[in-house]
């Protein structure tokens, strides 16, 4: 039983680590995307003027 709980704990740690990486990547990707969106809006706004 002890080995099983150890494995579960390790799995949870890996899951947490993976989730952290995923969140970090998502935030970076969103920021990049947001910047592109802002640039696109500025270009559109400039073209409409």
C-alpha cells in the first residue's frame, strides 16, 4: 500500500508540474496573441482613418 501511495503522490506532482507548464505556455501564448490582436486593431484603425 505504501508503494502505491508513493506512486500516486509522484503522479500528482507530475500532473501539477505539467499543469504549471501548460498554464505558463498558455499565458505566454495569450500575451503574444493579445499583442498581435492589438497591432491588427491599430493597423485596421489607421487604415480606416
